[in-house]
C-alpha cells in the first residue's frame, strides 16, 4: 500500500467518524437538510434579495432600488390595515378558541357515559378542510339570500335578510370568519386539553376535597388550571401560529373573480394579491413578506420569553 | 405527454412507426419532427363555462398540420397561473390572456405580433385592439369581444310602472321601487358592484380611467357624484348581496332573486332560455347630464410567450387560427357561449346578433363601449376597487377616497412612463 493511499484511508476514517457515525448522520439527516435548504432557505434568501429590486414579472431582476419597496410598503395603508386586521383577529380568536375548547374538554371530561362518542363528535370537524368548510359557510349557512340557513332562522322571527359577508356596518363578516374557524379548531384543542386533564392525578382532587375546597370554581382555579399550565402554553402557541397563517378561510369566504374587498384582508391575502396576482410585483410582495416575518419573529420571541419557554424546568 | 384518443386518431394518417418514435422521443415540449407534424406547441385556455368550447378548441388545434399543438384547459386562477408560468421555459408557447398587462409587455414576456396583422388590422374591432397595442406594436390577437350590460325583467318593471332607466338617478329610483320582501331591485355582484362595475360609472359620467395621453382620467368632481349613487343603491337596500352565484352567472336573475342584474353578454342564451321574451337589456345609464351611457368591452387575446422554444412556429399557429381560419373564429364566438366576433366582417354576418336583445347589445358595444386602457395596471385597479368598496359599503366620503386614489394612480402612471423611456 502506498503512502498516498494510506493517507486517503486515514482521512476517510476521520471523516466517517467512529463506527461510521458521521456517515450515518448524513445519510439520515442529509435528505431532510437538503430539502430544507432547497425548498425553504433558498426561497427565503431569494425573497430577501428580490425585496431590494423592482421585480415586476421577474424573479431575476436587474433594477436595484434599495429600501424603496420597504418604505412604500410601510407607507401603504392597505398593508398597515392588513396588519391591524391580523392583530384584531388574533386578539379575538386566540382567547375565544382557548376558552371554548377548555370548556368543551371540562364538560366532556365529566361525562360518565358517551365520552368517547362526544370526543369524536367534537373532534370530527378538525378533519374537514378549511376550503370546504369556508364554502359551506359562504354558500349555504351564511349566504345573503332569504333561503340561506341563518336568514331562514332569522326569518321565523320576522327579521330582514342579511348579507353576512357584504355588511361592514355592523361587521357581520367577522361572525362568519370566526365561527368557521371555531368550528374547525375547537375540537382539536379540546383533545389536547382532555389529555392534559386526564394526566392530573385524582389524589389532588381528593386532597382538595378533604381540605374543604368547594367543587367548581375554587377547584378549577387552584387545582385544574395550574396543573394544565404546560398544555395551556402549547395550545396558546399553536393558536397564535395558526392565526398568523390565516389565509384559507379568508380567501375562500371573501374573494371573488375580481379581487378581494378592502376589509378583513389579512397580510397573507394582501401579499398574495400583490406578488402573485395579476400585478406580479414580486419585489414589493417580498418586502411585505420580510416585514411580516420580522413581526412574527418579534411576537414569537416575546411569547417564548413570557411563557419561559426554553428555560430549564425547575 | 398524455396521448388522448383524439391525438391518436389525429395522427392516424401517419404510420404506426411514426407514432412509436413520437412516443419514444417524448422529452416534453421540444420534440423533433419525427412524426412529420412539426414541433410540439402547448396552448393554454382558461376554463370557459359553456359546454362544447373545450372540444372545439381541441378540434381546431388538431386540424393544424404544421405543428403538434396540445391544448391545456386550465381551471382555477388563470391569470395567476399564466403570470407564474411565463417566468419559466415550461410555460405555454401560445396562451390566451385577459391582457397582456403593461408590465408583461414592458418586461419582454410576450412576443410582438404586429406583422401577423398585415392587411387585416382594420378588420379587428378597434376598441378591443387598442389595449393590446403599446408603442405602436400589437401584442395579442383578440379572439372574441365580451361585454357586460344590464338585464331587466320587463314584466316586473311594467308592474311597477317603470321604464328601463335612462339615467343613474332613475336606476336608483327604479331599483328601490322594484325591491320587495322577496325580490331585490338590482344585482351588481356580491361585493355591491365594486368589482363588476369598475370604471363603468366613470365612463357613464363622461370621464375615463386613464386619458389618451396617460394622465388620470377621473380627477373631477363628477366622479365622486357618480360613485355616490352606488352608495345610495346600497343604503336603500335595493342591492342583492350574498347570492350563491356571483354576477357573472345569470342564476340570481333567472331564479327571480332580483329584478335587474349586471352581467355579461355570455349569459344571454341562458337568460333567453329561462325567461323567453320577458327580459330586456340596457347599458349602464348616464351618470351626469349630457353624458352617454357606457358598457365595458374587452377581449381575451391570443399571445405568444417570449420564453417559448418555438416562437416563430407559435406565431404561425396564432396567425393560422386567429387570423386566417375565419370559420373557426366564427364557430368559437357564436356556437357555444355568446360573444361578438372580434372581426368586424364576421360580426356583420352573424345572424344571431341582428335581432332582439342581442342586437341591442351589439349596438351598445359599438356606440357606448369602452375598454380598460392598457395603462390601467393591476395596482391602480386594486387602489380604485378598494376605494369604491369603501364608498359603497362603509359610506366613506367619495371625494377624499378618490383624492387618495388619484394620488396612487398618478404615481403608478409615472412608474410605467419612466419604464418605457
């Protein structure tokens, strides 16, 4: 064996690691990492790159504009309005879903019979697609004509027909958007809460009863809720992330062939129309996406701090 | 490539060997001339609602013998699909487009088709050819002319003692009178008219979206006055909103949910079938004294992608189908849906367009038709449509809303002007 071959052999040994561990690491992690790079990090970087160019109808632009896209996006009241829409929506949907799914879980948990049945019934909507649910809400439950379900029920009491999705004063469209999301989500989070509830040791409740805690609010406040803390944190985080991603039901409820109305337009919908609609202003759209990503990053970090995520459990 | 039974039959005159090599050499769209039919071209259409259209366009493509044209029938958001596909080589060679947009032309995404029009340019409807023209060059061949107009139920108007509205004021009054507990007066789309009407009320007030010399065309108090009438319609609760199918579909009108509806000429056969003689058509009534009524006209055009590997062949095909084969153009316009042929010579010969409401519609298109100018870019349209929606639904002040639209639109016009210089 020549000296060169021996050196190559040694190098290979070192690279592969003891018992080929490095090799196996890359065999298993490599494909995933590659996918992540190709489908997430490259587009992400590209989007940041595009945001500094006048990129109409092109992904390989040549017209560098610096921060112009950012300033025009921040001055654009349609974009800032969409951020507000999003804040209002999150501020409402997160606590509402939280309370609703927790109450469902508490009720189902107390059932002695038919618990499995009720659990499935409440969970089933989670298996329905947002698009399908949005279309059912739009076309049959909350359509604006007299034979829509909501209008038929109101008609029994002599009320006039309401165009739910077209009325901005009062903003009835929120009722439609919020109910469809509640219906779809509540069951899923109920299951998470149920799992949390069933992990609470019955001895705690027995001890509380012995100590004279009144069943009901006192037990809930001092035993159940503190014991559910980890579940609650997880549920809140998931709810906020889901609210960030709001697109499907908004788009399917409110868009039509000619575009999207200027109300209830969350940032993702607005950016979709700016960058990918007929406008194809990919530079401006990318700048908006980067701004949105910054907002999400700040909120997520703040949230993690608030809940003490990542800190070692004491 | 998926070989349909049709393409198999179509190439049946070639030998089996030819077919085999055609399959074997299938590398997508840049196949060779192995089966004697020339290069492979892909042609995109958006999904037409009328039965038979898809078969017809496939039949046309099969009849072309200088290239192997495969038709893609694309449901869904067609504008978004083509816009994205034009960024790559795997997009269509020939495609129909509700445009092309100014940015697509300026960005060099579509091929100049001016030379296809040699000797026939004057035979094309000038109103719809104008938005396909930029810098004196033509970028798409208009396929058919579409227009929108107002449908009304004659019997319901007669019961209320009204005549078809001649002015926007009258339209507001008529719609209010026709509204009952069961039937609404007017349907302008589920968004209250912001999307379907667009610039029509401005043209009916004697204004325009963009003037011929590229300035904002509605910086005028008459614009706010015209748009405030749409608010009145909404406030009177005369508008049908939230119907299961939107304005482009005549269902709400034929089902009796509304006494009048804004829709397209394409809906006329369905309305006629359902209501017989009990309907009439009108243009959008004049919105200012001394102004004329208005109807929007437009045309899907056939364009060639600049990234096509076979630009010349694609141009030849477009010329063959949309310039030379007039009997196909006639068939496409009149046999399935209901459109006005883009060629004046064909429109004159179309019998179905010479009587009844169809004849009225053609007259409106000729006398009162306006096409959205090329400089009216998607960004301007969104700004205007948002403002219109706020005026109609939320009662926003038309003057201040329009002021901010004028500001945005003139910035957008500056941008496209700078790009062209």
